[in-house]
């Protein structure tokens, strides 16, 4: 009996350990405007890649089309509550057409590098009430086409709450030392994203978001307002495909954006 008890206790302990090592549900930064509060499991890595991201911005004088490809984000879990991130855009091109003269100009190049750390304060798997703090910095490695031209930094405070197994709400306030429009120096920018997410099935989810950002560039203060609708399909808790659309709600915002991407956990 004592031997049987020992074997039973050993199996129970093994089962408990195996269960504790099971990966969390995949929680990607993509898609959408906001940032999730969850963090990557300790010792695991998540790679997120934007396949293509097209943005149209036009007024009575000109039309600008921006296409970004290879927008890469690598996230690694350091502890159960802490992850580190590195992001880089492999290619971007901007085409601008003057409506009066018909003159077209083009520029292209690589983007800046972004480094960040996210520390979760409550429920790192993103369940229930989850909150995190995320400082980040951008390094001016990009060209004139899509690079900022100088270093920048900021702080994001992601917050989310699951109302039930289907519906969740999220808030992403942020404050930035954003790079000036003349590519030298920094200024204050701040704003927030609010979103509503819904699980449409076991593998498909959708999110509806709105964003307002105040940018106090010395060349002129602006307030952008955006609306976003995105969809994600998850396969086996390790792979996600996503697509989304963004619409500008005022004259200071880009008119429309479309994108798709993929996320893989290792």
C-alpha cells in the first residue's frame, strides 16, 4: 500500500508539473491599434510579421500612398510576468502625387528599431482583469522615407478586462516623447485606444477599436482620431493569421489603411 501510495503521489505531482508547463493561450500584439496587457510565457518566443500595410492620406493638394512590408516584432518571455521586445521594419515606400501638376515623387527605405519591455501587474495570461506597464524607445536606424530621424521614447499602460468567455474590453493609454516633424528633437504626444473584442468561434476573433492622439509638434499641434476593425484566426495556440482596416475620422488623420500579418509562437 505504501508503494502504491508513493506511485500515486508521484503521478499526481508529475501531472501537476506538466499542467503548470502548458503554454498560455496565444496572445499576440497584432492586430489592431491597441496593445495587450498579457506577456509571453517564460522561455518562449513569439515572432510577429506584418505582410503588408497600405495607408492612404490625401487632401485637396496631394495624395500620399505608404506601403510597409516586413514589419517584424520579436517578443521573448524572461519571467512569467516580464517580456522583452525588439521591432524593425524591413521596407517601406512612400509615393506622393501633386494633384495640381501631376508630379509624382517616391522614396523608400528601412525603418527604425524599437526596443521595449512589458511587465504584467495582474494576470499575465490576459484573463480577467489584466494590466501592464510598457516603456519603449526607438532608435533612428531608418531612412527618410519611414524613419523618424531621431530617437524617441514612450510609456504604454495596457489594461484589459474579460466580461465573459466571449467579450472583452481594453484600454491603452500612452504618452510619448515623439520625434519632431523636422526629424530633430522631440515633443509631447499622448492619447489612448479603447477597444471591444469578441470571440466569434473557438478560433476566430474580432475587435472594434477607436483611438485619439494629441500631437504637440512645434510645427503645428494636431489631434488624430481613428477607427479600426480587425479579425484574427488562431490555429493550435501557436499560429495566428490576421487582417484589419483603419479609417481616419477627421482631417488630421490618414484616410484609410489596410493590412494583414502572421504570428508564430516558438
